[in-house]
C-alpha cells in the first residue's frame, strides 16, 4: 500500500467521490471482506460488493487474499493507498493554466500553480511506479510569523531575489544529459483547523 496515490482518470475520480465509496476506502486501510465492511457501514453485503467492484475496477482497491467459507469464497480487499489526491488531469478541459496571466501576488494564480504541481508530481509518481523507480524530488514546509505587512513584503522580495540568484547560478541550458526541474515557492497565510487564517479571518 502506498502512503498517497494520485487519481488521474476521471472515472476513478468519480468513483472515489461517492460518499459511501470514500467511506469504504477509508475502512480498507486495513484488509477486510464485504461481510466485515457491511457490518461497519450498515449496508447489505450485496450493496457493499457493488461498491467494491467499482473501486476495484478503477484500481483504488486490490485483492489481498481469498478465503473459503463453506460453499462461499470470501474476497479480502485493501485500499491501494492510505490516502488519495485527485489530479487536475481528471478535469482536463477545465484545469487551471498557470501560464495564463501569471501574477505572483494573486492567490488564484498560486492555486493554479499548486494544481499544476499536483498534476505534474502525480504523473511522475505514476510513471515511476510503473518503472519501479523513485522520483527525485525535494520539498520544504515552514511557517513564519511576520510582525507587519511590510516585513512580509520584504521577506517575499528577499526570497524571490535569493531564488533568482540560485537559478541563474545552477541553470545550464546546454548541459549534456541535463534534465530540467521545476522549482515552486509559495507564501500564504496559515490556515487554522476551523478554516480561517491565523488571525481568525475567513
């Protein structure tokens, strides 16, 4: 089981968004049969089997083992990942396009960049899984509390300047065998569990 998987197929995304199927995916973090799941979610076993077939068809769950119980063969299933992210590729016709009207101060442009990040990394993970390889990535996640809007702006400008300097020093357009990498930096207010930002504003 993977820690996280990216759903790129529209039909698989549709299947995963059904509330009961999402519940079954969560329950199948640990292997279980339709009979076991039926007792947990309060549905008839036949109805649970219907949902399980749909999830299995789209590669969201997998067979772990088959157990013989009298005249019945019980299939034990497990989710293929502990959690899932739906790629913008599943909504190809309406996915965001960061190349259109780029504005580093726009929250919506930041969202478009983040969506592209999910799509690109998801595609890399899918390809690496097929090739049984790892993807060379690096990420940082930090939180900073600014005393004022002015300090936040100064921080953003220094961050941009530092990144521009690093890119200019390491970028080699003519390097034989070189491979382009995308660097994404983002700065946004922290979000509390209640859904507001750190000041309590929505």
